[in-house]
C-alpha cells in the first residue's frame, strides 16, 4: 500500500483500532452463540476436526467448514487470549481492521489516499456492518469480508505488477483468501473468483497477462484445492451423506430457493433498499449513488480496468443474490466495500478537480479588487500585515476543520467566550483573507476541502464511537451471579435445571448457563411437583430456566390444588429473558436485584 505514512496512521488510529473498543461489553447472542459454543466444545472435547452444534454437546456442526472455529479456539486453548467475549471476538475485530486497510489500499490505487480514507469512513459508520452480525462479533462475516477485500486488492495489484516475484506473491494471496472464505463460509466466497474471472475476460490486457501466467494461476488453484480438500475428505469418511445434506442441500440450496426460516424471505429488491437505507442512515447515501454513477461513467469513458472491477464486485453479487428467496443483510456485507470505494472516489475527484475552476474564479475577483483599491491591497500585502492576515487565515481554517470534525466549539479564555457552530463563518474568513493576500490557488484548494468535508457525516463517526462503549450483558451478569452464589454453597449442592422448551433453547441462554454445573436437562414435560421441590425445598434449591408459559401453567395448577410450599416461603425471584424465565430460589434470589438484573 503506497499511501504516505500519515494517511495510513490516520486510518489505523481512527478506524481500525476502535474496532477493538468494548468488545466484551455485549452478551453473545444468536448465531454468535452457536459459533462460540462450537469453540468452547472444541477446546473441551479436543475434537478439532468436528466442532459441535448448539445446543447439543455431541452433535457435529456441519453447516460450515471449521476454519473459523480453529482460528478462534487455538490462541484461547494455549492461553494467548482470554476465554471470554473479548477472546472470542478478537479475531473478528482484527479481520475487520485488516480488511479496512485493504479497502484503504484499493482506494489509494484508484484515486489516492483521500479515496481510500473516505471509503473506510463510509464502512466504519455503516452501523449494521459493525453492530449487527458484523465485524465485532464471533460470526463468520469478518473473515469473509476480509477474504473479499484482500482478494480483490491483491488481484488488482497483480494486474499492475511487473516484477515476477511480486506477481507470484499477489496471485498466491488471492488463492489463500479464497481458501479463507471457502473454509469459513463455504460457497459464500464464490463471487470472488467469479468477479476476478469476469473482469479478466472483459479486458484484453488482463486476458493476455492471465494467459501468459497460466502456470502461476494453475499452481494457485492447486494450492487452494490442496488446502481445502483434506478436511472435506475426512468429513466425508466420518459423516458420509449427512455432510452434503446439511452443508449443501439445506444451507445453500434450500436457503437460496426457499427458506429455513420464513422470516428470512424478502422481496427481490431487499438488498438494494436495505443498503440504501443503511447508507442514508449514516449520511452517505448521496455520495454512494453519485459515486457509483461517476465510477460507471469513468470506467466506460476511460476503459478503466480497476473501476470496472470494483463495479463488478458490487453489481454481480447484487444481481444474483437478489434472485434468491432467503435474504439477510449480513449476507451482503462483503459487497459493501465497492459502494464505499465509489463514495471515496467521488470525494477524491471533487477535491482534485474542483480547485482549478474555483481558482480561476478567485483570480478574476482578485483582479477586480486590485483595480478598485490598489493602495489597500498593496498595504495589506506588505510583510507585517501579510503575517497578521496569514495568522488569521490559519486560525479560521483550524476553527473550520475543528468544527467539522468535533462539532460546535465553545472556548473560554481569560473571560472571553468564543463559540462557533458551523463552518460558514470561518470559511468566509479564509476566503476573504486569501483574496486580500492574493493566494488564490491555496485558498481555492482549502475552500474546496472545507466544502467537501462539510458533506461528510462526522457526527455519525462520533455516534459510532459512543455506541462502541455502550453494551448490555444481562445474561452474562445473571450467569456470573449464579456461579458466585453457588461457589459459596456446599460442593454437592445442586447445579441448575434447564427446561428444554423452544423458549429456553435460545443459543445464547444455553451458551452461558451450561457453565452452571451440574446441569439437569428437563424432559419434554416438567412436572409441577418437581418444580415445586426445586423452588421451595432448601436441600433441592437450584436456579431453573423455564419457559414463561410453563411457569404460568405451574402457578395455575398450584392455585387450583392449593398444595404448595408457598405458605411458609416466598415466591422465587426471577429474571426474564424474552419468553424464558430464570427462577432464583433461596440464596440465588439476590441475583434478580443485583448484577443479574442488569439491563
């Protein structure tokens, strides 16, 4: 990546490192709990070739290949990372950070570091990408996102590289990123080689280079197959047809042609409308639309290979995925970078092209001013006045940039209060001082920078930063409290009762509360007499995770029969998790009012 070190340092500090902030403050939920459970069981069981499927301790997880589980589990198993939410999510934040650097590098290749930095900005403030099944959760999206960003960057670099050693390096990197995507999320990476092949076929120079280097690409394909095939051979021998029935028939074909969950069925324009809404929510919708149109026009007019490849990266997957029935927005995350790059390209184009006409206009104004008040202009351009005006211009420019980046300024110094809420006044001052000094070219450049920067949503950056430090962990807090109370009881004290009902078999509930040992899994029906004993007999006190409807049924039965221990003991405390209840009898009752009740 050839951008200057200051730009690279800026992207690292402002967009990459924040991905690690507050990784542990949210509960693990949904699909993340499935994959985190698989990591936990992989470490516990030592069966690294077949992670387990939540909420079963023994059934294999065959929906996806196990590479991501291996990556997450290995440093935890050897003690390099903690076995907590941070340790589980560390790799996702790292993958997201590296992907951001690749996006920055691709933008720099297209139109300079401004293009790359604005593209990463657009991705960072895209809320779903960070907070909904995204780059900061132990899911598979960050690894797949990196596979596409890294693969496309190295492919574009390969097309422009003349040194044989560097060509081999870039081509090999493309193959390894295909392996990363395939062994993480199976055929979800298929658009990467498809886009690369399509872009290669569309441009004669790229076709000619690929034909000259067919041996290199044959070696890359062989390497990829060599890394992918062994686990599939092992899984075929161990699991037989169940592997393909689960991974291919159910989780690819059925998802694309029907659905595993009716709630996932969406109309064909879902990805386009959701993408537009998300970019609009972050303040980038107009830049995204204008950028895509500009990139399309420039790619056609200039027969521009890199621009066309970036457009294909977005357009081909958008067209194909829109034909499917089951649609979830996180399926589309790997195809958001081209839209962000188009936004960055438009901004870079404005910054590079617009100063020239603005400079010409300012020169004409400067000529008229000198003709009208030649004496005043000659005086202000003498060294003492020129130095003072330059200082005023610098302060005005600093004020304008600070207002754009940090919001309204309020400064109090020696009893003097200074306030600035918008960029307009300092920008006018920059313009006026520039005309008086005759520095039209520099003034034009900075006025354009201020105007373009004023359309960037810096407030969304601050809002994203704030969201990074705001978390909710009621399930973890309740689990920790239960474990703490249990540690004060006798070693032989009962563990926990888990009522296996649809409401309680949420993956996050099982992931956290399975750590309360020994755990008793209730059968299909939980008798009122058993529940009565667990809640009111001191020798049998234990936390009970039960469906709310079953608890209400229990209370109805107790009220009708009149037989209960309630006469001598109060009702148990409880914490609600959706349609599930954690009942906390006896010494566990404090968890409902302490950390366990945290929301």
